[in-house]
C-alpha cells in the first residue's frame, strides 16, 4: 500500500521528521538528497526514538540517535553502530519520491 507522506520540500537536506499513519509511527530523514524511512521504534527497548517532535538526529545530524539510551544508527541502513543494541537495525520502510512528493510503502494489513 503506497501512502503519501509529505511534500518533498517538507523534508529538507539533513533534517528528520516523525509521522503517524495507519497506526504506525515512522520517521523520515533526508541525507545527500536521498530519503530514508524507518519505523520509529528502537530495537533496544521498542520505544520511540525521538527526544522532541521531529528530532531524530545526533548533534552532527549525521546519525539517527535514540533519546532513551543514546544508541546511534546509520541513516543509510538503520544499523546500530554504537549503544546497547549495537549490531541490530531499525526496521526500514520502502520509500521514494515522485512529482507529488514523498511516499512510503506500508505493509498490507488484514
Ligand atoms: S531504548 Fe533506545 S537505546 Fe535503549
């Protein structure tokens, strides 16, 4: 199921945003022009990652950071590279951009 997420200008380079749709919490990040989307759930304690609305990145804006215990994740793959869930990964969500904006592909629900 393809779902419209937001206008492409609503996610600027080096920024992150949180979304809630179809009962799922998501986050999206744009890095080097590319959009990446993940479930907003830390693999350590299964809690949301953000410390404030739309704030998912570390101070350098180069990694996704969990607000609870500080785990750091690669933006491009969702892999945890430091912290209590090192080696685990965020759940990636297929996403892309077209003329209308940014979309995500959510799993089909029964
Ligand atoms: S809940 Fe995310 S690092 Fe512990």
